[in-house]
C-alpha cells in the first residue's frame, strides 16, 4: 500500500500517516498525538470486490499492523460520511481495538434518504451502530489534542470535517490542489452547499494542512497519489476555486457532475456504511445478501 507521512510541526500538531487504497482511489489516515502515542483511524477502507461481491479487511489490517509497530493506542475510529465508493471498516476496527466509532449526526438524515431508495423502511439504526454522532462545533480529545467538528455538507448532506490542531481531514470536499473539488450529485448533495463548505474550510489558518479523501492519478505530470496541501495553496491554486465566483463554481461543478457515472460500489456501499461497515444481516442460510434498486438512477 502506498503511504506517506506528514510530520508533526510541534506541540498541538499531529503526525499524520496516509495510506492510499488504489482500488478506490481512497486515502485513509492515522492521526497521531506524539505526546501520548494515542491515535485516531480516519476513513479506513474495508476491501470489496464488486465483481464477486467479496468483502475483506486486509487493507484495514495493514493499518492496524502499522499502529502496532509504532506502539500506538487507537482512541477513536472516525468516518467523515457514509462513503459511496468504498465500504468503511468502522465496525470491524471497533471490534479489533475496543475504541469507540463515530460519524456526523446528520447521518440519520442520510439514512432516511436511503431507506426510501432501498425500500427498506426499518433499516439503518445509526444510533445503535455508531457510538458517537458528532454535531457541528462539537469538540473531543485525541490524547492531549483537541478535535473540532465542522459540518461540511455538499458531497453528502451530513459530511463532517475533523480539525486536529493544524490538520484538517476534509474528505470529499477538496481534491488535491492540482485537481479541483469533489462531486456533489449524490442523493442529498448540492454544489451550492459544497461551495459554502469549501469556503468555510478555506477560512481556517493559512498553514492548516488539508488532508483529502481521494486522488486519481495521473494528474498532469504527476503519477503518484497526493493528498496534502495547505489552505493557502488551495486558495491560490485550486482550479475550481481560484478566481471564480460562487455562481461560477456551481455552474462548473454541476456541468462536471452531469458527466459522471455512479461509483461501481455505491449501491452496495450505502447499505453497508449506514450499518458502520457491517454487511446486511445474515438470512436463514447464514449468508448476507445485497439489495440493489433497479432503474432508480
């Protein structure tokens, strides 16, 4: 797995280890408080082969192996939103580490949307499957570091950003600074909301490190995945935002989104991620089955 380290800048600044999942273009993070060796696992992927409908935790185990080698203690299992392009490993990581798992409070509203799409009116008890549902402005501790929650809707209506000292985990809002921003056309998404979320993130201090959720190289001359840039760099150079008005951005984003197909895992993933990464409940034969809506999209 391709990895890269962003060193702590000193007191109050986490070390961040990023792990790239090539199959989905996803970036997973371990945010580390160097003073206490306590860490948070953020947006970790559960492997899924959509052709054969096989799920596994090999990638997540690689991250736990890193945690063990570094002598770290997992304090939180965090996700920023119910991902459309990969399964989350939240429930499994909670079982392996004993750490509480968490996501944004508006996941309850996302669950309501997908109950209708799947025609599963009794599915998705998010208060059962997640230990904490964080609201806008809430804070909590990672070792000696304070973590602040920002509501960052647009990609989904309930996406959240975790700000840990000078690091912000901004998920599917920004792409890398040379690539632009994320799509906003999924159920409950909005290009207008996404623009406002981007502006709120860009109001953080200039030297804040922004860690994104995805990269899809090659981009220009760049062949390796990249996922870290500062607020100042995005403000100056992000091609979707620099020199553009809110109306310009919305028009650009909506035009681009109209050309995109659904992620190949999406209709499988939401019924897993709204259960914190658990497969659908086994049926009488002991196997789990996915429910896929036909002709809905």
